[in-house]
């Protein structure tokens, strides 16, 4: 069979544990037989990150800036226990955090829907994509526990002028937080959301609480509004999609009543909480895809889940685990389609779509990994190992 040619390489970032095993199986069974796969390979597995003193993560992020599209396997974010397990030189930072900081990106998470596994919310028919602003706010807050006394907000500008505002005159002990965000980061977030809405032709909602946080959330609202009016309104109208701002509580009510099929842009904390709510209501973390989009149009695709450590230890003991590879396969298909789109390579776009359709057909016909079997509403499911699932997809691909 003639393999589909590629012109520009994908930036391929390998990872850790169970997902590293899935990565290899997916490539060998579902990609290499069909595509003349061109990648620039970066090994982000923890041992190699440690060997290179994490330089490899920075190099991979720069390669995404050079080529525009990357695909990433899940990776371990080291903690104290991993330090001794892998005898690390340092507790390296989260690779996702490093890459996100370099690309200045926004993360979009969307579920993969299949017939036979219904969302908990009955009227959800299409995916809901959450765009989370992954910068600042409470995650970079400065906190204090204080006794009785007066708390003030003090700002000194470059000229030495001081602005003061009383926060609270404490008559008893209490707590305080200082939070910040930057106009530049909010603007990048807004542009990433508008670009992604256009690229996927979906409505964009943005929610905050500007009635209460008039300056803080009010600034988010104003920056979104200004960028929309100046840079995106015409393109949105031409694409037949809409943008609107609404209060977070109104957004929550609308989301529950909706059919899905839109992007919900959230501030950092809201996105953290709401993405867990939305992904659980759609079914399984193993069916959640994730893409990092930078304001200048670079894309990094990955699964939303981690390295599935528990399954990996069982695998090391000789068990054949039933780990769900869907989100990792969809990271590849997302990246291949985007690469194809940018290179005008229709065969590659078509292959990405076809592979996705095959995966979904396999599940809908009743063959699935263990995690999905628990949610399955059809007749008795055929529960398979990861290997069995991937080979069922391979057969389906070859049948086409
Ligand atoms: P996890 O790898 O997402 O797994 C948590 C649990 O969720 C698993 O034990 C499994 O439950 C279930 N699960 C997740 N993905 C699955 C899949 N594809 N198929 C079937 N079940 C799946 O989270 P974690 O155990 O908290 O973290 C493990 C490592 O991943 C950590 O070192 C963390 O730093 C890293 N991590 C990386 C990323 C990333 O690179 N994007 C994201 C999150 C975490 P059962 O055991 O009940 O079957
Ligand atoms: Mg969370």
C-alpha cells in the first residue's frame, strides 16, 4: 500500500510510563503502516530530561515554534518520591508548564463523544470545550494569616508614587491574599480563544464576575471586548459564529441547559474547577483531549490524562493492562490534521479523520477498554487489553 507522504515534520515528544508504551504501540500499529511519518523526535521521558538537565524540554518547545505543530505524550512531573525513584539531579519543573510558558499558550480541553456512553447531562449532544487561562490569579497569589490590625493594598509605581487602599481593619485574626494578572497575558488568552473558535468554527463564550470584581474581572472583560471588536468581529461574522460575554453564574446555568458544541473560556480557577466538572459529566478522563494554542498560531496536542502510573506498575509485573489509548491516539490525529491543513496535504487530513472514525466505530460496536465498560449502556461489552483494542482499530482501518 502506498503510504501518505508528509512534507514538514511534526515535533514528537515522547513521555513516561504507561503512556510511553501506548505511544510506541500507536505508532507501530496505527501510523507507520499508513503514513510516511516525518517527525523531529524529542525524548521528554524523565530519565532523558534529567540527563539533559531539562534542556530537551526547552528545545522541544522551540521546535514547536519553528514548525508550528507538536504532539506530546504524557510525562511525569517530578515530586519528592520521583526524585528518589529516578535518582534525579533536581526536581525538574512540569514539562507542560515549561512549554506553556515558552509558547505563551492557552489550553483547550474537549471530550471525545461516542454513542453508548451518554453524558450525565441528558441534553449535551456535542462536546463542550473549556479554554482555561493558565496564568496568574490565585495560583500566583501571596497569602497571609494575620492577627488584629489594618490590612492595606500598597502599589509603588516606577516614579516612586504610592497608591494605598484599605482592605480591612481586622478586629480579630483573619486571612489575606494578593493576586495579580497582566494585560499582556489576558490579551494572549483572548487571541488564542478567538483563533481557536475560528479554526474549529464554534461559538465562544467568556465568563467572569465583573459585577463583583469590577477592576479585576472588568479588565478581562474589557480586553476581550476590545480585541474582538478590533481584530476578530469581521472574521466571526464571515464564519457565522458568535462571541459573547456573560457572568459566570449565568454561564453555568446556560452550559447545563445547552446542547454543547461551543468553547467556554474561563479564568484560571474557574477553568480548573469547571474542566473537571465537564470532563466527569462527559464520562472519562481517558476520553479527554487537550491542545495548547499559542497566540501566534502554534499547536501542541496531547491527552488530558497523565502517565497512568498504576497501570504501568502492573504492566511491569507482566500484566497486560487495559489502558485506554483514545486520548493519545486523538492527540496524534489532531496533530496530523493540523499539519496537513497547514501544508495543504489533504491525504493527511483525511487519514486523521478516518483514524478517529475507526476508533469511534470500534467502541460503538462494543469493543472497549475496561474504563469505558463501566460506563457502557449497550449490551455486554467486549472488554479488551490495550493491545487488543489497538489491533481492533488496525483491522477497522484496513477494512476501509
Ligand atoms: P493519571 O495518569 O491521569 O491516572 C489517574 C487514574 O485515572 C489512573 O490510575 C486510572 O484509573 C485513570 N486513567 C487515566 N488515564 C487513563 C487511561 N488512558 N485509561 C484508563 N484509565 C485511565 O493521573 P495520576 O496517576 O495522578 O498521575 C500519574 C503521573 O502523570 C504523575 O507523575 C503526573 O505528574 C503525571 N501527569 C502528567 C500529565 C501530562 O503530562 N499532561 C497530566 C497529569 C498527570 P484506575 O487506576 O482506577 O484504572
Ligand atoms: Mg483541576
